[in-house]
C-alpha cells in the first residue's frame, strides 16, 4: 500500500485532533498536531513575559525564534505529547490563555515560515496525518487526502465547555462561544495563510455526525486514496 499525506484543516474545537489521531493510530501513521506547535510558541512568549494585555513583543520573539525547539514524543500510552525546549508542556499548552496567545503569534509571517519548514520536514517520508489551519493549502499543497472539518460555532462552544468541565475547569457558555467566534474571525481574516478550504479538500460538517460515522467516512476516503 502506498503511503500518503493526510491534511486535516478546519475551525478550532471541531474535533480535528481526535479525528486525525484516531486515523493515524488505525493505519500506523505519524500524527502531528500543528496547533500544538503554535501553542508552544505562545507558551514560550508567556513564560518570557512577551505577551501582555497591550500586545506581543514581536521583536523579542523574532530575535529568539531559532531558540524555540518543539518536539513530539509518545507517552506511556503511546499518545504523542508536546515538548518545548526539552520540557513536557502538553498540559500547559491546552489553557485558554495559551490558545489566545497562539491565535495571535500565528499571525506573524516569521513564526509561520519557521513552523511550516519544520512541518514539511516531518512529512518528507509521507505516512503522516497532520491537522491545523493551513496544512492542505500551504504546508502540503500536494497532499493526497485533504479534509476540511467544520461544525457550527454553538456546537463547538458546547463541546469545548464539556471538555473544560470534565477537567474541573470553571467556564461559562457565553464566554466560550465568544472566544470560539473571536478565534474563527482571527484565523479566517489574518493576512498570513488565513484558514480557508483547499479547492480539492473534502468538506465534512460533523455538527450532527457521531464519532463512529465520522471515522468511517474518513477511513473510506483514506482507503480510496491509498489503493489508487
Ligand atoms: O488547533 P489549535 O486550537 O490547537 O490551534 C491553536 C492556534 O494556532 C489557532 O488559533 C490557530 C493557530 N494555527 C495556525 O495558525 N495554523 C495551524 N496550522 C495550526 C494552528
């Protein structure tokens, strides 16, 4: 069976990572969460005091971008976790503060070009499932299978809220919904690589799909592309 590249793009909180991870696990491919890389850059800025309410210290980030080393290593259960300069930051990068910073640092061209370069290296040998915002349009424009995953903002906000509650975090639906919409707006309207569907991507709206239905659909598409 020939190895392919699977690019999964879409809005935040659509379940891209879950979908990508499950496919990678099932078919024995590498899984890369490109959003985790933007989140790691955001965390690095927060740790250095470069993100404040009044903005981001772009100059310091640009000067130090080469000193940010991001890696993925499997944990004891075989799930990939994110490391920033040798430290496991998988938990820290999932906070709302880091997510908001990620949405901001991802608007800088110099951040994008560095992370895209690293992502392309990871996919050199194919056999990879990567999820993000620009995977099918910029990182791997020749990917054999491109998915554009979407769901309504209200459904995504509810899913995010359920996830936060399960972790014991206190949150309010209106606040989470506003945050989802704010990030959508920024992801779609930034000058650098805005989120958009690649012309040859398959759109999956999972607002009313079960996880099983979604995975079956993805697996069918994957089989079609690998048996070509
Ligand atoms: O998918 P996520 O929520 O973990 O992504 C965090 C932020 O990073 C999000 O605001 C969009 C940005 N991002 C990006 O610009 N390009 C990617 N390939 C992945 C994420």
